[in-house]
C-alpha cells in the first residue's frame, strides 16, 4: 500500500506549491489542481484518498465541486476538507471539516489524518 493520495485544489499556484512541499514531507502523494473543473476531472481519473478544497475558484466554486463529488457514486465517500480564507464561511454539508487559511500545519496534518481514518 502506497502513501495516501491527496488532491489539493486551489486557484492560487503559490498555495498549491507550498502545500505540495509541506504535505509531501508528511508522506502524502499530492495531486494539485487550480480549477474546479480540472479538480473534478482529476478526482474521477485518480480517485484520491482525500481532497483539500478551496471554496473560491474562478470557474466552478468549491461548494459546487463538493456537491459534485458527493453526488458521484465512485467519489461520494472521499473525505473533503474545505479550506478557506473566508472567516464567515459556513460549515458545508458533506464536508469532513473546514479549515481556515492560513493553515496551522499541525492542525492540517491532524485533520487530514482524521479524514483518512474515517
């Protein structure tokens, strides 16, 4: 069994690059996407073990990506952790957890590990 595969979805390439480094050091296999449509395509092709999903994206919102993942019978059980800089973001139905940006790395690892164990 290989390292857990995480799909990191954020329209900011700097954030995905940083998360690729930080999470890669934690032993995760990272796939990154910068758009909602690309994320859905990648999730369908690669079936990640968990998704770290930004809410605000230029094409399809994170909320809509989450809804699409949860309606897909092959992906509905993949835990989705919503990441947002919006301090007023509501908890989203179907999300495993919501994390505020900027991330506390220990809390990020803890949340991902809990999602993978769920």
